[in-house]
């Protein structure tokens, strides 16, 4: 269809327009979920998608569902989605690229006057980042049955603000059932890689075949407070034991090819001249294979017990926080993306994602797939996050071709 022309230039202009909502002095974006800035971004997306022929529904956890009708209303919708929320020091492209690429597909279809067989739906998922309310991917998680609505709506941020109350406050508490999104015919998500692989290989595109397994923990090390001037011998120093545990985590992860991250640390009583009596830290582990990840978990608990045995008066608890299994993406949709990339002559490779995305939850209930485009230096969740217009356009064109091939074009 020569009249179907998704515009990379218009997509780029949209990205720059949205980056001003919560734009930071260092060129990034702080548009955290369920804030006034989130509401502003949602309202702009609604106006622009409705101008492209879409109709909005909002579900009870705030997911925005913008649907352009197809010729055959009995066909399940083909969805494109991602998220508008950001980290506190986020960039211009994480999440929003996928939403605005979907918007551009709707615009191009509207301009060309093309009627698809299946409806096409654009989804903005609530709270993908998990920065303000944890864990991440709550909107897609509630829709796909991983979380209950009640537990999502009851979550609190660090100030005690409640998810459901904040959703209502900003005016985006809907009435639709999130589970209705389990009835999608297919789900596509375009995202920046958030890693250096594609850029290092000089490739413009990654076709994502599966997601790594993840196992998150909360580790609590308990000892006893003492004066900083007390003798080292006999101390029950929770910080030193925690440091030893962190070194062990790195060693065990490297030995089995896993990825492990200690991202948050809390020290009690947090005084310069007091030996800490308690240290809490988060631990994020990831691996291609669930069996290897389970062995790593066993190793971590064994190491915690060994450190406690070597250090009298120290106890280390390794508690499960969140588990996500290894998740394959739909082979047919992977093939459709591959065909689109080859047809367009866009250099690409097939690859996994080590990072959780809404598509990973969707893949448990709906045929789903992801596309990656490079980001400079692999930098993301950072105000310095950057991509090129050419990379954005490559992702857009392959996305658009595969979505159209999946939805079908109505014959006159």
C-alpha cells in the first residue's frame, strides 16, 4: 500500500513534544506515575489518538485503551503498547517511544484512509516503571492476572500516598475491567534496548524472542548496635556482614552466568559513630534458565547461613520478593517482524530481553512480541538516555508493517 506512510519525522516531533512534560534541566524526563505530569501526558495522548480515529476506554487500574475500529468487529484487536511514566531521572525514550510509535501507526492509517480487518488498539499501561509504586508493571500485571486489582489499588508510595486514591485524584480511574485486555489477538511493543548490544554490533533493530527469568529478594542482616569507639573484636556488625554477603552475591552470579544487582540499601540506625545493628538491601537476579536461577537462590541462602556461622550474633534472612519465569514470545509474531525487517532491508538480530516489560506479562495470556532499537552506550533510566531519529524510524517501520500484516487490510 503505497499510500501508507508512517512518518519517522512526525514520531520524532511527538517524542520531543512529550519530553517537555516533566522535562528536566539535564535533558531527561521526570514524569512519574499518577502525578499531575502523568495526567498531563495522558490527556495529550488522548487528544492526539482521538484525532486519529481512536476511541478511549480506561480500566479500573488506569490503563488507557485507545481503539481504532476494524471492518470485522468480531476479530480480536491487534494491540501496540508501552508506557508514558518515567523514572525520577528518566530519559525521553524509555516507554514513550513505544506508545508514540503506536500513535503514529494510527495517524498513518487515518491519513491513508485504510480500514483494517481487525481493530487496532493502542495501550498506555499504568506504572510500568515501579519507581513511585512498587513492584513495576502493575497495569499490565493486573490486566493479565498476575496481580489482583485490590492489591494494586492498595499500594503505597514512600510518602504513604495510596495508588487508588492518586489514580482518582488525577482523574484517570476508569470503570472498564482490566482483564478485558486478555482478549487481544496480538500485542506488539517497541522499546529502546536499554543495553549496548545493538549499538556495538552496528545494528538498527533487535527482534526479541524471549525474556529472561527473574528472581528478586529482600535481604535483612541483623546484628547489634555498638559505639563506634568499641573494640572490633566481639562486634555484631551488620554492615560488615552485609558487605561480605554482597561480595558473595557477585561471585556466585559470575560463576553461573547470572546477572545480580543490589539496588537499594537501608542501614539502621544510620549514624556515623554507631555500629549498624540492621542492614536491609534489595537483590535482583536474572538468568536465561530458570533452573540455574533456582540454583543461584539456593547458593545465596547457603552463603547467608555460612556468613552467619562465621560471625557469631549475625543472622541473615534472604526473603523472596518477586519471581518472573523465563517467557517466550510468540514465534509467529517473531517471524512477522523478521519478514518486515528483511523486506525493509533493516539490519537486525534476534535477541532476548533481560529487562522486564509489559510485553513479558502480556505474553502469558496473549500472543506477544517486542522490538528493540539501540540507545547510545546502552544508557537508560538516566537523563542522558539518547537514540537517533533513524533508529526510531527503523523500529516504527517494522512495527507498522508487522501490525498491518497481523490486522489485515479490508478489501473494497
